[in-house]
């Protein structure tokens, strides 16, 4: 195993946090609390760094002509608007009414309307997937068709029968497949994380 | 003069004092289960014996052929590292998918560098963008194509899953190859629709359980669920990645055995084996 | 042969319109279905579940709260799936307020924070006072932020009677009688069960989640790690039905007719796509022989 500063840091912080999860000890809790505070600071620094990088990347686009200029104007204008609302003198920061208005009146509706397109994209993906004709796509669409029928919001005896069957499908076969996938993913993820923590193997492939 | 005996007594007292102040947060069974993973991995470090049989998950072996076609037709390649990021406020399972996608990016980048296909990497996390830049630089170094490095770019599209979806949808769609590998959520169909749908050949991989339909429907090479973490082991030369899959296989068989034994126990009338195993 | 410039410009526009026509027709159909009064279909259509087990479970979790109980609402919904849980979340918040609970709202994800701000703005417009709902802001860094919030969830500089009440009880998660997690995919209830419950084992947690999280979260309900869970549209609407009065009928209903139209369209597209290979249509522009 090749030791490096990065692997050592990962091993140390990972071990402290894992031990804090497993063992109740006041000193360990204090140490782990310090590490968690550091992680929060690092995440905040990464976010600020990312925003600064984005702005720096698009600022030259403002000076240049063409299509890129309008992209830069939109992006930098939006960033500037939110920053001004939160940082102007007398503002309450992130909970300022101006910031709240920008988020609730602009950001949330625009982003939500974007996700409304998912239904259409999914239908398009079904058509394209079946035109390729793979076995996986065919099985996926057949299973989805069965579930759509079971989920039809019908009333009366027919609706009750469909709802009962849908509940059984959700609780038994679907849950079994999901849990199998979850167990498999969890094991692969935990082994990958343990490999990083323990510094197993070369870090330079 | 320091007294070794007194020092030993102090050390023993420190350790026993720490042990007395400590208790297990979870039950003994849960604690052992959590520690099982690194123990299995360490045992494999000592003696990995299993033979490796690759399955070409995600058609990663065909990337070079696809890059050659892209070079002939003068098109480009786009890779998306998903939308979970590495430092974003998402769950750990999602963020580790981004880490798992980096070896896949390395493989695609080397193939693109050899074929001379311009490669564009998109991500919504600044740290993932930094790591991707390192991967691209390394790919050109390994393939001895530094003059082509200018054709490989990494783009940080901004924070948020909606931005990842919108950026993918805003692409002109003139790329030949698309690879989407990493954590995806509700914007997954937008990313896949924007990248894979207009491409001539593509790979889709995610362990996001709600988004498995996207790669299955749109991608030529598919990695779903655990396959995203297993696939890099097929790329060859990465002993530690194969070690991880060997370790995972042992744990999977253990999990299957536990499920079978516990199911038989429940059928035989043993009360609550799940409660015993989870320490509840 | 030369075509006139006007014909040249119209040809691509007509082609684009032909491609977009089915999508526009679908959107128009859905919009019409939304405008139809919900009562028109009568008993022929029904979304809410007849099985009220989970709805009763949420009621029972709220029944255990004392008067003026402190309830933490962890608002971490996703923008993409919030439309599914919005009626249930609004009904739950209205129910808690009607029972006299004092709410504190916090978020650990960026999208959750944006949605929390929107909901807080809505509640303020509806007349919610500062001594009913406190805004504890956003704590970043995902699980690290969640673990960091366990010993101290009150941000520096926060003010108000609810904040003072939380501070008087130690500022940690133990100060709350219940945590209601509005879950999304980014930081779901599972993170609360994994990170918070081992450290605060007696903390009651209830959850509202989108359908795709149901297989993941249902076991936590069975083991008692979650006190209550509403994770599908039918069971959520069964709960909403029961407390519609608490929100003065304002909780937005999910229309059965638009849902039926959408599902039938999806079924039609899938059926047509499954049958289309019978006429051997394929996409010649794909590189079929690669891989």
C-alpha cells in the first residue's frame, strides 16, 4: 500500500467519524465534532470557489461578441441579482424578503416547470428505446405498461381491485428488486469507501 | 529518570479509562456488520485468489471503436458526471457514484485522446470539475498526445440539479458519442434526453434507483445499480478496483446467506431475526 | 427552380410544427383536464386510497404531541418531485398548526431550502405569525451538516419566541417533540435514520416522501424507526382528505382526471412503441454495429 498525505487524511478522518458512530465516548465526540465542523467549512469553501470559478469563466464572454455574450449576461445577471439582494446594506442576508421573493417567485417556478418536461422526455425515451429494440428496453416498457394500468385512478370495484394489486406489486416484487439493488449498491459503495479509507492499492492507475 | 513501569501503568489507565467512558452506540451485531466491510477487504489484500472474469459492463470495451467512428465522422464526445457532485448537499451514496464515474471518464478520455476526438466533460460540482481536469490531463500524458489536450475541456455548469438538466437540454445535439455516468435524480431523464438521445452511440450508468429506466431506454451500453461500481474493474490494470469487486462479491454472498437463513428461521417460527441482526 | 424566400422560411417552421404538434396537443389536453371540475367525474375516478392505515399512523403521531409542542420540519424536498407531495406537506403543516404546535423549519439541501422559502412565503401571506413558525435557515454539507446540527440546530443570530424556546431546551434535536421530514432524493429520511437516530435514539421521526422512496423507507416504518410515513399519492391524499378542513380547503387537490389523461397517453405511447417493431422500423442513424 502506498501511503500519501491524502490517503492518510482520508484514513484518519474516516476512522474518527466511523468510530464516533460506533462508540459513545465524550473525547471522541469532541474530536469528531471538530472534524464535522471542518467538513462543513470545506463544503462551503467549495461552493464559494465554484461560484467564483463560474463567474470568472463567463466574464470574458461579456467582452467578446456573439452567442456567448448573452449566455454570460443571463448567468452573471442572475448571480448579481441574488447577491445584491442578500448583501446590500440593511439586508437580512439569506432570509431577506427580497431574496425570498426571488427564490419563491422566480427560481422555484422556473425550475419546477423544467421538471414538468420529464414526462415528455420519458415518453420520447420509450419510443427511441423500443426503436433500438434491446431486450432491456422491451422488458422495461412492458413492466411499465402493466404498472400504469394498475395505477389508473378508477373508482368502484375495478379501481379497488387495481389498487390492491398495485399495492401487492409495490410491497412484494418491486420491494424485493429494490432491496436487492439497494443491498448490492450499499455493499459496493461501502467496499469502495473502505478501499479509499484504507488506501488499498495504488492511487495512480 | 522516567519509570517505564509508571508510564505503562499510566497508559493502561488511560486506555481502561477511555473504555469505561465508552459504550457501543449500536448493538454488537450492527457494530460487527459495519466493521465487516474493511475486514473483508483487508483479508483480500493478503490473499486475493479468485480468478477475474470480465463481462464488459456498459460496453466499455467498445469505446475505442466508437471513438474511431466519431473521428471518421468528425463529431465530438460528451461526458456527464451526473448531477450528484462530490461536495454538493446530496447523499453519500449519490456522491460516491461521481467518484465511481472517474475511472470511466479516464477510460473514455484515453480513447478520445488516441482517436483525436474533442471531448467535453460536464459537471455541476467544482471539485468534480477539478478532478475531471486532472483525469483529462493524465489521459493525454499516458497516450502521449499533449498537442490534443486543447480539445479536451471540462465545464462547470453551475450548482444544482435543474442546471445539469437544462445544460444538457440546451446542447445543440451535434455530438457523436455521449457518456452519462454518475448520480442522477429527477433531472436524469433531461440529462439523458439531452445527451444520449441525439448521439449516435452512448453509455448510460447510474446507481440512482429511480432513474434506471433512462439508461435502459436510451443507452447502447448500460450500467445500472451496482454495475456502475463494478464496471471500472473491467477496464484492466486496476488491481485495487478488482480487489474491491472481489470483496464486494464475498459480502454479497454473505448477505444472500443471511437473508436465506433468516427467511428459513422466520418460516420455522423464530421470532424477529431481523430485530436481532439490527440490534433492535 | 427557385422557391420564394417566404416559402423557404415557412418550410422549416412547418416541419417543426409537425414534430411539436403531438406534444402541444398533449399539453392542451392536460390543461383542459385540469380545468374540468373535480366533482364532474363523481365516483368513477378516485385517487385517494381506501386503506387509511398510514394516514391514521400520521394522525396518531400528531395526536401524541402536547399543546404548544415544538416540531422540527426538515424541508428537503426535490423540485422535481415536490408536486407529488405538496398537497400532503401543506395539509400536514396546517394540521400541526391547527393542533397548536410550534414549528421550526430547517433545510439541509439547496432545493429543499428554495422550496421551504416558497412555503414560508405562502404561510406568511396566509397570516402565519412569527410565534407559530420559525425559520432555522439552511445547513449545508449534506450528512456532515445534519450531524453538526444534532448538538446545535439554532443558527447564530436567530431570534423569536420559538427560537428562545429551543434554546431554553438546549438547542439540540432533543428539544423537539417530533421531527417531520419532508423528504426528497438528495438527503432522504434514510440519512436521518442512519445519522441522527443512533445519536438521538428517542427522537420521534415522521416522514412525507415521494413514491420512489417508498421501497427504501417502508422497512423503517415496520421496525418503528419511523413513527409515520406517507410515501405514495393515494395514501397521502387519504390523509389530506381527513384534514381538509384544517387548511380551510386550501390544500391543493390532485385531480384524478388529469392523472387519468396522462396515464392513458403514456399507455398509448408505450403500446404503439411496442407494436411498431412489427413493421420493422429502426433508427438508421444509430451505429448499430459498435459494441
